[in-house]
C-alpha cells in the first residue's frame, strides 16, 4: 500500500531552528510522553530504543543509552541531516534515522523492540496482520536483513526504502522502525504493529490447540 504524502508541518512553535538554542518545552514533552508510553507498554527495555524528529536540515535524536521512559533535556542531541555533523553522544542508530529522512517525507522516527514483532521476524518471511486495525494501517510489514545480525545503524538505506511504501518495518531479530508526522503517530504505528503481531501469535496458539 502506497503511503500518501501526508507528512505536513506541525505547530509553528516547533519550526524555529534548534541550533544554538535549548530544546523547546513542546519538543521535550513530545519525547517524554512517547518515551514513557514505549516503556510502559513494553515496547522497549529500560535502555533500549531511540527516537528522533526532523526540523529542516537538523534533527533531534535521543542520546546513546538513554532511558526513553525517563527522558530529560540532556538526553536529546542535535545533529545535522548529513553525516558531517554527528555528536559522539548521539544514538548509534542515527544513520538509519538520517536515511529515513532522506528517502521519505517523515518528520519523526521511532525505533523500538516490540517482542511479538521481533519473534515473528524470526519465524516468518513477512508480517501480514489479521486484525482490522493492523491490516488497515499496515497490510504488509517488511522484514529487513533476514538471517543477518543487523544493529547499530546497519542497512540504513534498506530500512529507509522499506518505509517509503510502509508505515513500519521490522529488522530481523532486532526491532521495528516506524515513521510519522510526529512522534505520537510513529508511536501509534509501533503499538499497532505489536498488537497485530500478538494477535497473530494468539491465533496460531488457538489453531494449534484444535489439532
């Protein structure tokens, strides 16, 4: 399913350039709300996952090893959209985030470790949700790097290209990447993916009991 180019600008309060300024309260709050949701919903471990938003030719990304469930201003790092401006503290997945912004109109990216989605990436060649909500938002979820150890920014272009036509993609045995107009939308797709994968697992268990 072709994802429509509906990624539009969000509030003017977030449009100002980040360079040489502190992180705006509205931006920090968005990271905090989404990070807390990811942790509470079991979509990440205590120090797993990463998130970013794009503002023009700059991005704000979580620092390496931060606790997404307890984000403070020091946990957000500003970087350029190109490789020439990469702070040492930025998430190791920054290459993937940059590739997604180069290949898609996304304004936000969430990388999480949803357990059911990871399990299905190991068991199946692709993920096709059975439930109504999942099949509406993501009828076919691509699995990237099957059989390979993919981590720390590897296969960035492959992941990004998968998100041109899909709202989420799963990296084999590793985790998911979801793109949206903001972090809230990327969270929505991440949680929808996890729930759809959980339903697939439940259906398989029930069918197994019948036989």
